[in-house]
C-alpha cells in the first residue's frame, strides 16, 4: 500500500482499519493491522524471507502445473493426460465459454487454493513490497475476471462450470460438499480484501462481490434456497467482506459492481444459523444433511463438541467466533467456547496438531491421541486461526498459548527449511514420512502462506485503553491508543532464549495497562485443562526500568499499569529450559511416555541422530542439556541427555525441534519416548 498511496492516506487507513473495521462490539482485543507492525527477528525474519521470495513463487508455479512430479499419483496422471494440472487453464477454458467438458484440472477446490495463495502473498507484500509478484498476480486476476465475465450471473467456480454446470451450489442433484462452489467464493472474498489492502486495486474485489451478490440472490430464507457451504470458511470471509466495506465505504465508488455490504453479513449469518436445518418434514425448503462430517447434523448453537472434518470444523468455528464478537450473541459465544474447550481440552496433540483420523480427515473421540495420527497441516492452522479469533473475543492468554503451539511446531514442520517441499500429514511418530514437491490435494501450502502472511498481526493487540503483547518476536509496532500515538519496540532471541525487552515510546506520557502474556508452560500450566502437564525449574521474572515487579496476573497476562514515558523498558525473562511434558492419565495411547520441550518448541528424535531410536527410554530425572547449534538446521537449540537402549545400555540422545524434522533426508522420528 505504501508504494501506491501517499503517506497521509496510509496512516489514515491504518487507523481506520484498527478503529473501525476490526472492532466488533463484543471484542475484547483487536489485533493490530499488518501495516502497523514490522518484524525484525533472528528466528522469523530469515524464514519470512524464504517464504516471500521462494515459497510464494513456488506455490503459484506449481498451481500452474510447473513442476516435475515426485509422487506416483501425479506422475501417473501426467502420463495419462499428457500434462500436469494447471489451475489457470481451468479459468481460461471457462473464459472461452466452455462448459461441461467433463474435464477439470485438479480438485474442485483448485480455484480456492489459487485465491488462498493470493491472500498469503498479499499479506507478505505489505511487509515486503514486490512489484514482480504484484504484476504476476495482476495477470492471473485478469484471467480470473475473464472467466467470470463469461457468465451473465457472475458465477465462478471452474470445476462446476466445466464438469456439471447445471448443478451450481449442489442443486439439481449436485453435491456442494464436493463441488466447493461456496468455499471457493469465500476464499475469493478474502483474497480480494487482502489484495486490496496490499495494492489498492479493486479488480479482484469486483469479481468477489459479483459472485457474493449472486449467492445472496440465490440462497437464504424462503423464497430463496436452503444452501449452506459444503466446507466451512466462507462464514468468516463473507463477514470480513461486510466489515471491510463498513470500514472503507469509499472503495465502493471505485468499483464496477454494486455493493450492499449488509447482504454479506446476512449471508454469513444465514449459513451459520442454517447448519442442522435441512428443511421441513414435508420436504420443502430442503437440502442434503451432511451430518457431523460437515458440522451439519444439529444446529450450531446446539453443538457441544467439535466434530467432523477438522479443517471444515476449525474454519466454521472461526466464523462463529467472529460473528459472536459482532453480535455479542450468547448462543454463538457458548458454541465458540464449547468448540475450543473440547478441541484443546480433549483432542489437542502436543504439537498443535488436530484431527486424529485419516478416514474423513476428522477429529477423533476425546483423549484419542495416537502417535501415528493424521494431523493435516490445514487443520492445525485452522485451529490456530480459531485460537486467535477466540483471543480477540475474550482476551485471554491461553488462546495465544495454543496459537503459539501451532506456529512453532505443526505449522513450521509442514514446510521444508528450504521452502519448497511440504507435508500434508504431521504424525508424531513414523518410520518414513517423505516431504513432497506437489500433492494431488495441495491445500496445505496455500493455508501455510495465509497464516505466516498474517503473523505480524498476531504479535500485539489493543482494546479501548490497553495494549497487549501476545507473541515474543522482535518487532516494532506503531498504533494509537485513545487518539495518542504509541510505539513499542520488542527485542528477543526467543524461542532459543527467554529474555524479552520491550521499549515503550509514548510522547503523550499517558497512563495505560500493558498486558504481557505469560505462557502457560512458563507458569506450570502446560494445558488449561491439564491434558498435558509439566513443570519448569525457574519462574518468569518481570522488571520495569530495571526494577523487579510483582506480576499482577489477569487472564494469562501480567499487567503493568503506569504512566509510560518515552523509553520506558519492560524486561521479561521466561524460563526457556528443557522440561519434560507428560500426558494426562486419560490419554491411553501414549501412557508411560513423555515429550521433551523448551519454551514453545516441542522436540523430536530423528533416526539420523539416534540410531537405536525405537527402543529408547529415558529416566524422569535425566539431566537434559540444551545447546545452540548455529550450523545445524539453520540454527537450532538441540537437547541432549542419556537414555537406555533395548539392552539397557546407556546411550546419548540428541533431540531437535519437531519443526525441523525431514530436512536431512527422510528419517524415522518420534516425539513421545517411554519414560521410567
Ligand atoms: Zn491441507
């Protein structure tokens, strides 16, 4: 945005976004906008550079079919159809007016993956402007708009048009659960908003709103049709589209498509409220019941647990939470809490993974947490988005603890250190789990880009009169509090070291409470429901301008309330030291085992470091040594200690961060190790 708009307008947009758009009536915390935060961090900045300069291009190229297949299914397909799947070829065919060709490259949600990649890329462009990338995406958008223009209604989903054009949104015997018409339209809406934020360009917004307007005409209360998304996600994104136009009404005058943003709110609310409502007993206003797989067996406000396809479930949960914040609706708030408490209290994997069961890619029953679980990358990221949204609703550090668990473990393990190979499943134990170049369902890399693109937003938050420090990432944040400029500079070597220094600049010398998250693991609460437990030897320490202060805790945050002068310093020291984490007795699959962690990082044992791995056990009182290895895996803390092998012989083990597995060739690895 800075490349396009004069500085004054940029500042206006920053503050307009933070005070208008993101603020919902029942929100207790508003994340700072991307433009307000810059990251300069020893851990994250080099990774962001790889993702920005390599991964984004890699994913776009592969969506265009530019890769050498490394998996048999894709190689076989190449032999059969003579080319690799090209998502943009689909758009071009539709733009030429083609219909019902009985051919479509990639899965039905391929369009959606293109849009999701645009969203991630757009966010990264705000932090790292890239005119080449912008040009590349602009050219794709022209092709997408051309595809939409071939349809008088503005309908756009290439799969449905090329395969079954008479079955839009699953009507006439179709299957929206498979077709993803609404899911793709939802991803289009969020891509359009993010791309506008990054570039000030409206072409994608025109495409997105034209499709949204069409959906509003077709689905809703009678006499419209009973249609809800076959895949959760659009509930949140359509709500965001509404909030976007509410915040920036002037954008409408730059667009070709008429916008009445209230319709997008109505659509999102209709989709949420219509889950579990499959029509009347006489068969009118009816549709297929997709059951718990698509969170559709009972109405949302009656759902006590989080069920079904884990990506669908976590994205729907995020939408319900966003709507809860807007409407201050007790039913939605209760459902959001039901989902989160069940997900984190009974179904959470130690790495932040979610969705135990491969069949249906779904949540398992309570306390079913096997080491060889499925744990799709997208499900863990969906859970991270959901935890962030819960924190915006309730401002409680426990939600950030779970976002952080995802960020430093399951999320990072899903991509190779060199940024162009990926994991779909993220089990905690395996004999062989190769990374892939491209997948027949490559949903995870775009989802990964969405979360890392949004990372700067998650570091800080504000509400009417308070500031929150959520994540420990070296960064600068500039924002306004009660119309006064404030900035915070954060310096840290987290996650390898526990010291965090915050410098507050506050020219108006006003008084406000600064909430600094004290992670659960640092305070003897590994999990808010004691699904896992651990203890650290030292306690967190807090100093203000060099003087130790007693921590006044409030909902997971230490609160320092004072008049802040320019240059005031807060120093937090967190006990980043090896700790042993035990599962609750309710988890039978891993009883008698433990995990080694330090700070937010969960450790794993790879066979290359630990040849006798599968027979290792270690003692509860083992002396665990942590050491930084700058030359290993782009610089990591390793943890070593003594274990016993199958013959009760003492061996030395080396554990690496779980996120770094699979970067020295394909290895066997384990996270849980028997402990005696
Ligand atoms: Zn995925």
